């Protein structure tokens, strides 16, 4: 595959952007940058989901005009993603007129095909999920497992429904025949389990008497569109559907999502698409949840909420990107706190990478007239290390998926550690006292600096700004414009080329 269309969920604007939102969007950016480095074409969308009951309630509570509220909140998400260095190609807002027009068009199409029926529904509604809940979805205490603090609402309403059950068999066959479609595989097993039971119709409307923030139904102006039906459609309107040009990207789609929204993305969404004669998303990849230390769910009451803005103010955006990438293990919940951030920052970033760069570049810069040492011969031992570093980083940084990200980072960190140990062991600062050893010193330093260059190139998708700064110290240009397949090979650093300005990549941080 020569291209990829990566999307994140679009986030509700009923609160401030939090660490979970930052996570999915940063992972999407990492994958995009890694694909660009492979010479692939990539398109990334993220954004905000601005309709529905809970956004409406939040807007009302704010006392602001609804549109002002949505603009402000959506802007907050965009600012956080910009600060995190996310290179999105499109920042989606479901209040965009072109998107809203297509949502109505899709409803009319399905309505005309007789797939939408009007009927009375009685059931419990969770505004946290913006979903109706069956008895079997609830905890023994009768609460939503994801939103135990939200009071379920008893609703008795006449609404419009999309028939889902007629497509169940098709979807089950599809999921069975396409094992790569939903990752990690445990979600596929869960999905296949869900598809054993008959499926209820999907309610696609809300009466305006209850919710007015939404896309009006084209065939009944007393109703607006259900927020999930509207939001999922963003994935195709972003790439120009119904214009044929959506085919430039849609076959390469990769939806990144948290484990909370598998059902909407892997049951309702493919069925909506199938009804429209559009293929399912090419791939859906699921990650776990961020929780506080000790595995507790983050909550204001417990005081363990980690605010992405506070983390960036303290450690910088790249340190947050790095932490999120390194510590989310597949779909298992992972812990974050300011103290855990500090540990990772200190041991992996400052003591490993920062230390190697500072020690080697400062020493080489002062002893070799401000240029990268140019040894006459690279000593065979140094050469062996150089080749191992290039091979290991090259192998780790071949094509990787979201679930591989921590392993890729650990592999790069291992090479940085190996370089650190090698330099410590050879001690060029002692060796240089012997004038005859100068060429060997040059050889060690060259290999260490060239190895660091490989480390920064490998790290680029994860910590782009820091990697570029590190490369600048080594006199290299930044990686932002890379469009050709990147090859990780030893010896690319130009001997005798000038160092850039020395910078401290990871200054000491004290948590007050
Ligand atoms: N608006 C819907 C999605 C519509 S997509 C067509 C929605 N929004 S949300 O604001 O609740 O965001 C949910 C997503 O945010 C999760 O699927 C996940 O990507 C991310 N996260 C939110 N909290 C999270 C954690 N605590 N940990 C990790 N990611 C989580 O659902």
C-alpha cells in the first residue's frame, strides 16, 4: 500500500481536551510521520464532534451563545493538537456546512431505500455515551460501565431507526474473512461474539423537543440527526464523498479509536456504509485507556486528572508525546501522572539521549575545531557498533502499527544506551591525552555522533521537534520535508562538516 488515510475519533466539546484525546491524536501523527518517512502518501484528520445532547447541555450551562461555545471549545482542541505538533491535514468540525449537507443527503438516500423506519422506543439513555442502553449493557447496580456518574434517562419517544439486523450476517462474514481488519485481535473476537446475537435497530434521530443541536432530518423537521450517525459520516465527507475523488483515500483508511467506541465503529459504521454501497474502513485499530497511578480511573474527585496543557508547560510537548507513545501497551490500560512523567523524562530522555548528545557533541566540537571528526580509518570495533546501530534502528523503524509503537521506541532507546555504554567504556576524553590515539578518538566520536543521528532519525515521528533540534546540533537539516523512502544506514553523517549550535535538549525539571 502506497498511501494511508489516518483518522482519529472526533471529540465531544462538552469539556476540555484531556490526555486521552491527546493520545489518539498523537499516535495518529506518529503513524503519519512514519509513513511519510517510508515514502508513502499520508492524510490525517482529527477534530471535534459538535452536535448532540451533551454538547448542547454543556453549551447551555456555559451561558454563552451556542455557536460561540462550540467555536471556543473546538478552538481549544485545535490549540492543544497544534501545540503537540500534530500535522493534521484537516481539522474536522461536524458543524461544517458541507458535512451537514451530506449527512442529510445520506439520510434521505437511506429513507428512500426504505431502510429507515419510524417507531416508538422506550429505554434508558446514557448522555455520557450518547447511546441507548440495554439491561445487559449495564452494571449490576444498573449504571453505565463507562459513565457510572451519569444518571441514565428513561426515554419514551417516537424516533427514526436504521435497520441493522438485515446486515448482521454480512458483517460477521466480513469480520471473519478479514482478520487484519480490526486490531488487536481480541476486539475482533469480541465483535464476532456480539454479532452472534440479533442486533437492535439504530436510532438515528432525536426529537427537537429534547435535542436541537444537530442536523435536521431532511424528511421530518421535528427531528435532528442522532449525534453518532452524524459524526461517523465525517470519515467519508473529509475525503470528499460523494464525489468520486473520495476513492483516492477511502480504500486506504485507518481509524484509530479507544476501546470505548468499538461497537459504533465496527458495527454501526460498516453497516451504514454497506447500506450506502461504500466499502468498510480498511482498518480499525484500538488502544486502551489512560488511568491514574494505581490504575484508578482519572477523575476530578480523586484529583488524579493529568492535564495535557500542564504536562506540556512543565515538560514540553515532545516529552508528553514520548510518554504516551512509550507507555500505552496495546489495549491494556496504562498509567500516567506528573511523577511518572518525570521518571521517564529523566531516565529515557535526559540521562540517555540528552546526555549522549551533550557529552559527545561538546567534546568533539571543542577538540575537533567545531566539525564532525573525520577519522582516516574507522576502527573495526567501532564499525561493528556503527553497523549494529543502523541495522537495529532500521529494523525497528520499518513499517510499524499503532500497537508496535512502544516496542519501536524501546528498540531505539536500546541503541542509544549501547552508544552511551560504548563511549563510557572507551573513554575518548582520556584517550585523547595520547596524541597517537587521535585518529582512534576521531573514529569513536564519529561513530557515536553518526549513531546519534540514526537515533534522532528513528525518533523523528515520535518527538519531531526534539529530533530536529538534535539533528541541527549535528549540522543536519530537519526531517519535516522528507518525501523519499528513508534509509537508515551507517556513515551518512558527513565527516568534517560543521556542528550546529550546542543546545541542551532536556533541561533539568523540578516538580514543585
Ligand atoms: N465523539 C465521539 C467519537 C465520534 S468518532 C466518529 C466520542 N468522543 S470522546 O470525546 O468521548 O472521545 C473518545 C475517544 O477519546 C476515545 O475513543 C479515545 O480515542 C480517546 N480517549 C478518551 N479518553 C481516553 C482515555 N482515558 N485514555 C485513552 N484514550 C481515551 O466518543
